[in-house]
């Protein structure tokens, strides 16, 4: 299934968006929702998120590096679970 998000003039929406599609069954979700896009099934509703931008991905990578650089030496976060102090 292809989904195109357009405004009232039928111009594609470029900025971030969230689309909610109600009335879906879990069976329909698994048979029609594409695996290559960010779709979620929540209480009979499909939630479609806009793709992330390159800038967003760069920021996520930067913050992951910052958190890992600080958290590992301080024994914080998920990687420190189960460690003996």
C-alpha cells in the first residue's frame, strides 16, 4: 500500500506529519502495512509517521555518541545494568 499525504490543494506535504487511520484489524495491519515505513497498530488504529530527515538522523547520531561517551565511564544507562559496584 502506498500512502501519499497531500494538503487540500493536493500538494504533497513536506513537513513532519502523523496520520491516524481508524477501523483496522490486526490481520489487515499485518497484511497491508509496509515493513519499510514507520507504521504502528494501536487499539484498532494505524498510526503513520513521516520519514525522518537526514538532519534528524545526524542529531540522533550525535546525541547517541554524547550519551555513550558520558554514560559508559560513569556506569550509567542500559550497559551498566547487572554490573557489580
